[in-house]
C-alpha cells in the first residue's frame, strides 16, 4: 500500500472550479472496525435482512467504516493535490485511542429510495471530539475541501427502499487507534487507503 507523506507541505494554489472535468475520485477520512467487529456487523446486517425482508445487499465487509469527514468528489487531475493538503492537516491532529460503540439501528429517511440503514450510537463523544479536531485542522486549506460541522456518528450497513425505525440491538464495539484517508474511485467500488495516522494522544 502506498502511503502519503504526512509531513509533506500542501500543494500550491488550486483553481476554484472543475471546468469540464468530471469527478472521478472521492476522498474521505474514516475509522475502520477491526476484524472481530466486522464479523459481528456482518452477522447483524444478515439478521436484519432476514427479520425485515430487506432486499438490498449488505455493504462489502472491507467497506464498513465511520466517516469522520467527507472531503468531496474530484476530477482525476485534482484529487492528488487535495489529498496532499488533507494529509498535511491530518498530521497535526493529536488524539488518544478510544472505544467506538454502536447500539441501535435506524434508516436515514431523507432519501425516498435506497435509504441508508445505519448502525448508530447514543453516546459517541470521543468520535465527535476527533471529528472536531480534524475539522479544525482542515479549515483554511482551500475552498475545494469540504469541512462539515454537523456530525452524527454512524456506520452504513446497506441501502434499502424499506425504512426501518429506531431499534436497539446488541452493542458492537472496537478500539479506535488510527484514522485513515481513503480514496474511492467513483463507480468502481474500490477503497484505497492513502495514509494512516495513529491515535497516540
């Protein structure tokens, strides 16, 4: 796996528009569950599909993640300098490891079709703190980098037309000891980790 140098200086000035270029790559920061948590999440998703007659496929196991910051969709000639800027910002974040714990599921009903069915938490303070710290580091890096201020920690299980109401489930947890910058090729369904930053406090 190629690793970006987090100590590299950010790239120079970027243009403000995409011109005629079509976005080809998506960038986001995320936390990924460990293998034990992934197995339990897969089992939970399978049980929900059976109990509620859901038709959608569960997301790929290696795609289960908690998005910390979605940076945007970019054309082929722009995602690298954006990623370099984001990596430089990430290298300034100092946070301690913490436990991630999800304990209920619900659909995001804002979409009429293929609503995300997500795993959520009623706590998540440490997740919110990491989101805030990373957001503060990303601010000021250019208008092409999105910095979301609102944050509802969740992990998407699948996209289904059926809307499930809030319901508690057996908690699943794992120890978060790093966060990752991910590149996703739009339409190809592949994730490429571009850099990893340990949580050491």
